[in-house]
C-alpha cells in the first residue's frame, strides 16, 4: 500500500496536499503547513537541507527532524 505522503495526502487529516508537498518549504519562513489541519509538513534543517515530515533525520548532517511525524 502506498504511504499517504507518496499519494499526496496529509496523514493527519487526509486532505489532498500534493501541491504543498511539491512546493518545499517557504523561502521566507523555511516552513510549510497543511492548509486543512495546519500540521507542519516542511521545514529547513539548521544545515539548510529541506526536510519533509516523513524524514526521520537530516541526510546531510544527521540531526533529528523536529517535525518528524511517526504516523506517516
């Protein structure tokens, strides 16, 4: 079964958020949120790498992702 993020759905509320997931973090804030439930789905690591909420750790520096969502 395809994971909800791969299918383009928010695993928290089930809303279709393909556009949000494809956008990456905001260039102004480094964050992006589900428009329906407001769960944070993108962030930027301290090292500058973009992290989605399904990335457990940063692949560049190894730091833990502060928005990692276990249920995704």
